C-alpha cells in the first residue's frame, strides 16, 4: 500500500507544518484530524 498515491503523504505533511506553525506562534489551538 503506497501512501504517496493516495494523498496521505500530502495530508500528513500539512498536519506536520500546521503543528510546527502552531508551536512557533505559541497558539493554544488544538487541531483534531481523523484519518480513515
């Protein structure tokens, strides 16, 4: 099963970038994502 063909890699990369930006900016925001 290849994640790169399904768009999962893009989704996970976007979550990682969002996590980084939230931490850098000191945000108290919590993001919940469901991946089925």
